[in-house]
C-alpha cells in the first residue's frame, strides 16, 4: 500500500501551455502539480476533468503521464490517497461513518467498496483486527531460517521469518503485531515449539493427525487462504486460477492482496502461487526464500 504525505505550502505559479510553445509545463511539473492537487483536494473527490482543468493539461495527457511515472491512472492515485487517509482515520479511532464523510464519500458503502477492492477487507474488519485474542509466540530454527511461530489456544495462527539483515526477531514480531494490532501477544516458546517441529520435520507429518490451523482474517481472506491449502505439495498455481476457484474470476488483484497477507507462511502455501506467466512474483518473506521452499518441497518428494 502506498503512503502519501501532505504539507501546507505556498503554490508556485506555473505557466499554462501556450500554442507557441514559449511557456510549457515539463512532464515532471505536470505530474507534480497533479499529485499536489489530488493530495490536497481528495476530500472533494475531484473528477478527471476537474483535475485536468486544475493542472492545465488534457485528461488524456494526464492519464498517460501518471501511468508512465507511477504506474497508476489519476483515478487510481486518488483512490490510493483516499484509502491511505481513511486507514489513518480508522487507526485513530474514527467511526466508519465519520471516516467516510471525512474523505469525501456520501456514506460508509463507498468506503466499504474501496476497502474491499484494494485491501480485500471491509473497513469494519480492518478496524477490529484481532481484538480480544491472545496470541502466543516463540522463535524456532527451520530449513528456511529462524521463524516466529504464533499460536492460539485452538491451533497455529502465524508463521513468519526473522532475517538478521532485516531487524531479526523484533521485526518479525512487529510484522505479526501489524496483522493483529488489537490482539495480546504473549512470549511462550515452549508452547510454540511443538508446532515448529510438526511443520518443519517431515518425519513428524501424520496424515491421520492433521495440524490444527486457526485462520484469523476476513471472510474473503479466509476463502483465499483455504484455497491455498488445496494446492498439492510440490505443485503451483496462479492468482487468476484461485480467483476462478473461489468464484470471483475478475478479482485476481484482490486475491493477490489476500495471498500477500497470509500470516501462516509455508503451512498455508502462498509460496506455491505464481504469476500468470509462471514467473515467481513478490513474496512477503523474499523471493529467495520462495525459491528455497519450492526447491525443498521438490527434494522431499524426490526422497519419498
């Protein structure tokens, strides 16, 4: 998710485009003015025509320039800015209704649609995020580096990795806290050690005694994560295939967002999801680790 900072400043007058070409806006200045306008006027939810008029360029030119500079259309950039501010408001305790009005929407339904489209989560679920849940955690060695293992009274809830070059244990714990910021985290390595052994030691895998997993997320996220559990060991699939499987064929982007938020690495095998072309795409815990997991699974299959 992109974050955008705004500041109050005096705008520097810029010349409009003149037919003679004597005073023209450079591409950079056009993009700068457009971003400044959207970032300060997002509460009015300006149309593309209004943005173009404010900047002094055509709608087509603005769309082409911003897509080249940032990979976004002006509309998508406006949505990103709006979503970022809505998230901050909800984090600060605003109600859904107040947050919707503050960002320029007529009511919570539009805010709901924005969150579901870009976050695969409703604003209400975003606001709750683990409230009332006790999460026990511990750090344990694995074939893929030191891992943080998180569990509840009912089963495994999270697995992440503590890379020494990226803050180690503290960063891994903070990553989990961000996923469930309202949950209570309790250090208890002896309690999580049996989970680590069951997960990363193939000799302990028992089909007749499946590992209990607690998926804490939105309905949409859980549907996506459950579909990941159905990917056979040593095999792979694509985001669009998962979208088709859960009945939302046009939601590959939202599926990708939900896959990226999977809190249970390896066990809920988001590493087995590839891009449409078959390429290894982004992985929360690093592409190198994703390659290592796929290679390790191939090795286990070869030994069987």
